[in-house]
C-alpha cells in the first residue's frame, strides 16, 4: 500500500507536500509567525516577514541543490539547467507549505480577521499541517492507523512547541 496510496499516486502531494522540505517549510513559517507575532506587529508585517523568509530559504535550497547536482547525479551527466530544474522541483514543498498560513495572514491584512486572531490561526494552521504531513508520511509507508496517528501527533508537536514559545514570549 505504500506507493499506491492516495498520497503516493498524486504528484502534487508527492512532489510538494509529503516531503522533508514541506515539513521544514511549515516549521520555518511557524517560527517566523512566532517571531513576527511576538513583536505586536500587524498581520501585514508578519506576512511580509514570512513570505520574504520563505523565498530566501527556498532560493538557498534551490541554489544548494543546483550546485550539489551539477555535473553528475546517479552517474548521469547533468547540465546546470537540468540541475536547477531538479533542485527547484525538490524544493517545491518549501513554497507550497507556506500557502495556507500566508492565506490566513492575508485575511488579517485585509481586515477580514483581526490581526491577533489571524496570527494565531496561521500558527494553528501550521500545527494542523504538520499533523497532516506526519500522517501522510506514515500512510505512504503503509503504517497501521495507530502509527499514522502517532506520527501525526509527534510531527504536530513540533508546531505545538513553537506555539508554546509564542505564549511564553508574548
């Protein structure tokens, strides 16, 4: 069941969401929300901080992946352009993982939701996303339901630690 599960077949989930980069991206976004939100800033300021940070980290990942792949990968000669394409695809999860929390911060920016609740909702969305990513990782491996749930809880707990940090800092 690992490769023919729903998450194993769907290329967007496989290439973008159920990846190490996606987990890292959500943790990065959650950390930036904690830092930005702890300075009593607006949703707009937190959103700009998160987007700028994610873009810089994504560019760094793509650059590092391009340099690491350039020349040879799996004994095949790779051009710089091919190395870049592979690195960009491998790093896609870092960008995709920021979409939901950023959309919530945008609701605060547009005054649909007040700033403080928008920041907290964005942070909680990171915790939920981490739980989903942990669940999907275990589902892909064909783990039984109790291990999928445990994986979701453990992965989400990293976001929970960041939320706790926000409470302690604020």
